[in-house]
C-alpha cells in the first residue's frame, strides 16, 4: 500500500480528519476534496485500486493525504 502526503498545511486542525474512500470516482473527486478541505481539517483520500487515474487538479490541492493500493 502506497501513502503519499500532498502539501500538508501546518495550520490544519489536528484533532479530526475527513476520510474519503475512492474507487473510480475521478469526475467528482476534485470537488468533494475541495469542499471537505474548506472545513479546515486534514483530508485523507483512500484509493482502493481505481483503474481510472486521479485528475491532475487533485495534486494541486493542499492538505491532502493519498493512500493508494
């Protein structure tokens, strides 16, 4: 299992996080992550073997941790 931290901001709230499971949800992932990120918490995206690649815009969102198999 691969884990990749993407631009984690030090100002994030440390007590809570949002975990988003993903399996071929590339069309909606960006907006879901952006909306979750607005809550000011660390966002963890868990990709369980998607066959579709993540959108390029996903890598530009700060404060996101990606866990992929």
